[in-house]
């Protein structure tokens, strides 16, 4: 299983749910694996990882500056309680991609961020621009 498989599963699920979705979205000198705009205009970022959830938590914290909600997505496996606590304390959400390729409901629900307005606007614009380029 690869990170790209996680990205593909999450993108498909978000699009079915009515989100405008783009991948590899530049954001604060990093790249968000997935940037998405909900029907009501919320900005979401999803960091996808096969392993090293600690690294995903670090990356995801940066995205909180510009996104309303930030998630980590990984393949389903028993996640240690200490890792779940770190995700919870960071205000992040967690999705699992299940063995059948479906995406779970959030295992951890993210806190709603109060992003910096200018950064949020730039991220929204990048998502829309990438969506137009790649359809």
C-alpha cells in the first residue's frame, strides 16, 4: 500500500461528498497532500501517511494557519493511544483508509481552526486554480 493509494481514496470520498479537491497544494513552503473546499466554503487540508504519523502531525500543524480543519489520513491499523492523544491535543482529525479502499468516518474529529484570513484566502485560491488545471 502506498501514500498515493491513501490520497486517491480520500480524494474520491471528498469529491463524492461534494468537495472541490486538489492534490499537492503549495502552502507555507510545504505542500499539502490534499486541499479541499466544502460546499459551504470551509477549507480542509489532509496529510496522508503510510507510516511516521509523528511527522504527519508536525506537517499538519503548519496547515492549521490556513485551513479551517486539518486531518491526517493513513491505512487502518491499531493506533497507539499516545498517538491518538497527540492528534487530539493538536486539534487534528484522523481518517483511516480501510482494507477495502473505503475511507472511515473521522476516528478523531478536528477542532475548527481560526486560520489567518490572508493565508486561508491564498490556500482557497490555490485549490481552485489547481482544480481548474487538472480538472
